[in-house]
């Protein structure tokens, strides 16, 4: 079984998708964008047109990644676009000559190991959200940059010839000078060797909600466990807003507010407090260490106040002349240091 396909981007201009469908096109790979969330200027127009005409579609993202983390983010951008349309064909990682040139201009030499790691990071991120991962390569890049033993994903192979030199492939881009009704000028032509579906939407697997308190999740975010931007949103799921608001509050609250909240136990003790307070930890802790008095709040006990300040309730009772340590009052000012 061989399916007739094309791949398109903004360079094909306005496309008449009904004519494309009538010309026998059975699938299309549409460029979602490139690099750091630069969406192709005709992506949405093309995706809407393909869906309306009933042409099954996949997406490819042209990579300018310099490391696996950037490639993972690129996958996230592509997935975000895919969720808006019926996408049953793969989401492909497109790494080409311009990708390598860009890296070199930014001081990064793309080795075979690095290119393989980036392709894997992209494909694993796509797979995580329930879509079919794929990577694009010609023969030179397969031999020089990609270790296929580390990339168990479908291959979109590029070779403009009458026969393909690579046997194991899911799509073969065999010409850059095709002609299709509804498209002005040249367009890439492809053969598809897998039928990924007729355009029914992919239903991504639900992502388990992360466990832990808001404080614990915020500390994990501060340590980089959940990434940034869209990756963090996706990883935290329904708890994203809760955790991000917690982190944003720390960034913008006054030192006095943070000191008060530390005294209330909001940021824990020791290492976890240092992590979540980040760059503000030193200023807050210095203020706490220099505190002379503490104002009793509802529910406080002298023992708890002493523990917060690293002393004993007996010591506090002594320096404050408290005869009965079990009796302190809301609003009472407790001297912490002489």
C-alpha cells in the first residue's frame, strides 16, 4: 500500500484544499513552525483547509535547537498546535543543514550524539501527549547525525530519486518539484507506507496529576524538575496555576510579608525554605535572624515559637518573665533575643 502525499508551508502560498483532495492527495505534512515557537504564518489556514477537505494531516517542526531541552520545547509548540485540529498523522522533527549552520553560528557543534539526543527528546515529548513521533532525514544525515538504534520512531526519509536507498521508512519525500491542483508552483511530493488514519482526532493520554503539597511542587519547579513555559504547564496539569501563583507571590511580596509567612510556617524549614525563596532567601533569613520580638497569633504556643527561632520555650519564658508557659495571648509581644 502506497499513499500519495505532500508537505507544505507558507512557501506554497494560498492553497485550494478541495482541489488538492480531488487530485488524489491522501495525506499532508504541514509545517507548524520553526525554532522557539515561531508559528508558520499559514499553518492555521492550511490546517483548517486540510481538515475541511478531509485530507489527513500531520505536522512537522523545523528545529533550531541547540540542546535536548530546546528540542523538547519545540515538540511542545507542535503539540499545542496539533491539539487545535484533527491530527492523525505524525508530528515530525525536522533537522536539516540550516539547523546545523545556526548551531555553529551560536557556538554549538552538532555531533552525532547531540543530534540523536535532540531527536529523541523531541519524539519522546510528542509521544508523551499521545501523538505519533517521527523524525526527518536524508541519507547523509542518517549516516552522519542520527543513530537509528537510539531512535525507535518512524522515519520520514528524503531522497529525490527514482528509488530510495533506505528500506525502513514510513514516508518517502521523493521530489521537490511536484505539481498538484490547487497549489501554484512546486510542492514536495511524498509516498506514505503507513496509513495513520483518516483524520480522526488523536485523544492524548491523560497526564497524571503530580502529587505533593504546593510547597513541595514549588520547590521541584525551582529545581527545574518541571521545565518552563508550556512544558511546565503540561507537566503540572491542573495544579499549574496553584503552584505558579505560589512562586509568583514569592517573587513579588515584600520582605516583611515573606518574613511573616516564614514565621507562620508557610515555607517550611532548612533546605526546602532556601529552595523556594530562591534569591530572596538571604534577605528574609537575615531579617528573621535579627528579629527581637514576635507577636503571638491565634493558635501559637510558646513551644512552637521557640522552635521557629531555634531556642527553647524555657528560655523564652525566662527572658519574658512568663510564669506559666502554657498561657500566652494573641497580640502579646514575645522577646526573642536579649
